[in-house]
C-alpha cells in the first residue's frame, strides 16, 4: 500500500507556498488532510491538486490548557474550504479574548505553523493556521 500524498509531501507543499490535497478521479471530491482513499467514495484513484487555501469558520473554541508546543490561550476552529472539505486550523492574529459568535462565518486564508516534535509525534509537525481576511 502506497500513499499518493504523504505527510512529508503535504508539509513540503506548505513550505513551497502550496496547499496540497487530493481530488478523487472517480467522484471529484477533494480530500484534506492526505489519506489513502477518497473521503466520499473510498476510491484509491486520486490525484494531487493545489487547493485555494480559502475557507470559512464554521465553529471554534478557545484553548486555555494547551497541547505540547502551543502557548495558551489560542483559538482552534473548524474551517470549511472553498473546495468542500473541513479542516482544523488555529486562528492567528486575532485576540482570543475577542472571540465571540461573530467569528462564525468569517472568511480567511490558510497557512501553517511549524511545531517542534514531541514525545508522541513521528517527526516534524505543522499546525494549520487561519488568518481572517
């Protein structure tokens, strides 16, 4: 079993200024983050595509007790991409104490933040970020 878009290629894409995902050649659905099969029809017949990185906040929470590698408080959100999939992203350049229900529906641009490896990770890590526009 071979993965078309590995986590290393996914991270390398961000470093090159590209937000990579997969598009199914069977049903056309986009899948992010990378996985072995289409999230809709479970086909392995997919291709690597560059996504817009544009999305809209669907919901969020403010984290006060952080995971290793993060400084509290910070905002974690579910973001629906223009292409359809939902991803988890940390909202940046937005004061956590200002986060309220008006944040839902705001549009933003995805990026990433490098995170040091921890005791549980298999190596380099990134966190998706969202800058509200």
